[in-house]
């Protein structure tokens, strides 16, 4: 009787998880083992888990930012872009949603400005949706690509005590990202090194991923998950709107701007900031006729892409330093050692200061990069969002030359 009860408990556990566990032995073929992992991933209809996401600058192993989320993801065959729906919640209060994607739209619920920003991709001109897929969808796409691609790649599968480490190096002439399907970045953020690297850690207990690392020329990021439950949540019960606070303003991206900077034509906010050597730099001590301030973030792709232009800009105007000065203010990282490495490894030739929450708020910065061009009276004459090689270069130089 006892043996029968044990058998029933074992069967119940298998049915409850709905995850087909396939074992890989050291002697197995590498691709056969990956196919077994892929098969397990494809049986996940839903997953809830605690997520930890970190990022670092190239060549630096220290995280410049780390986020913790509670996540729900669902297989969604009706979505032809990534095949998944998902939501991120505050880990301390899982009734508070921060982000969701339901196959039709993506939305951010921003409590600090009481705004829900919905993007239904009506203005998106890309052949893919620029969203970050959830953990299991993302790792499934990477493994599937590694098994099927004709690109030049190298792979390795290392065996440890209780886990496997799958390593993928893509030697394409473009960066390869994954937004459901592989996306080849025609204008990568790097400066010539276009190798894309992905590492996935796989547990031997269920032969499913539990951590990945993505390494690009502009940023390394990684995510791990724990406290996972599979196939208990149903996509039919996924109703993001029930998490919308009733007093929040709802805006639609592309139709209504949620965060407009209204500082053009006004005096720039004053500040005193430190550099990474703890030196104080005062706004009022900068005496150039034209001053440009960039708010940036280590690990931000467009910010990284702007560096060659900014270095040339400083050099081009060197003969008239009294007329122009450029300051970059870091908003993402507080890791002093990491910032120093970033500054030195990129050979920056301009002041690189550390922001504060107060200054970021005063300048109404809600994304990076953003450039503020100030005249000799320190009135903000032009604000330029984002960076596009060539187009932004010209826009910045034209604005400077007009004031000098």
C-alpha cells in the first residue's frame, strides 16, 4: 500500500509540472542535448518566477545596475512576433504591475508620474517589435537559433556538478539580438567588434535554463530566475487592465508625449557635481561661450555609439576652447571603478561627471542620451533626444556653430 502511494505521488508531480525532463549524459551529442532542452522549453505554457537582471560596461564584471522583478510569462501562439505575453511586477508587492506585453501592445505603468504609456506599435517601422522577451522565451530563441542557423557560429557545452553551460559565439558582421526571432543589427552600437556572445546555464534537475548572459560591444547583461512555477497560470486569466490604477493618466506612444522637456528658452538649472576622482565641478565655473551637456548611461547602446563623434567634436573645437565646452553626465551607474574603466577604455577626452537624482529631475531627463546646448548666458537653446550617427552629428554641430 505504501509503495502504491509513493507511485501515485510521483505520477502526480509529473502531471502537475507538465515539463518533460530529459537527461543529457556527458557522452551525448551536444546538439542532441540542446534539442532535449529545447523540447522542455517548448512544453512551457506559463511560468512565474523571481527575476534578477544586471548589466555592466564592456570589459567590466561589476554590475552598474541591478533590478529585481516578479515575472509572469505565457506562451502565446497568436502573437507572430515573439510568441509570448508577459508582465513584470514589483517584487515587494505583486499587485503592482510595471510592464506588460499582451501580443497587441506593450505598456509601462510609471508610478512616479502616475502615467500608463501604451505602445500598440502603430508607428513602429521595424520588421520586428523592439521589446525584450521574457526569460524562457528568450533562451528558447537562442537555443533554437544555435541549432538551426547557417551563420558562422561556434558553440560549446560544458558539464559541471549540477548544471551545464552552453556557450554561443556568433561571428557575423552584424550584432545578432533576439526579439522572438534573430535580428541582425545593421547599425550596431559597437566600434568594429561585432561578435555577439550568449551563455546559458542549464540545471540538471530539470534540464531547463536558469541564467543567461548576453555580451555585446556596448554592454554585458545577464538575468537569472528562481522560485519558478510552471504551467499553473493560464493566459486566459491574463488581464493587464485590472492592474491599472484608476487615477493614472493613459497616453499612447506616437500620439501623445508622456514626458516633454519644456526647458528650451529657459535658464539651465544650476548644479555642482563630482567626477569619478571626487573633484567638484560647478556649473557656474564653466565659462565657454557655448556649453553642451549630455546626459548618458554606461551600457546604453546609442550613448556608446555617440562616443567617436563626441571625441572628434571636442578635438575639432580645441583651437577655440573658450568658445565651446562639452560635459557628459552619467545617470545609470554609481560604480566608481566601473566608470573609471569605461572612461579610460574608451579614451574619453571630456569631463565625465556623476549625476544626482535632483539634477536628473531638474533637467527632466527620462531617457538617454539627451543633449542640451546652452548659450553664453546659460539659456538652453536646443535639446536633442537620442543619437543617430550622421544625422545627430550634423544637428549638434549646426546648433553649436549657430551660437559661436
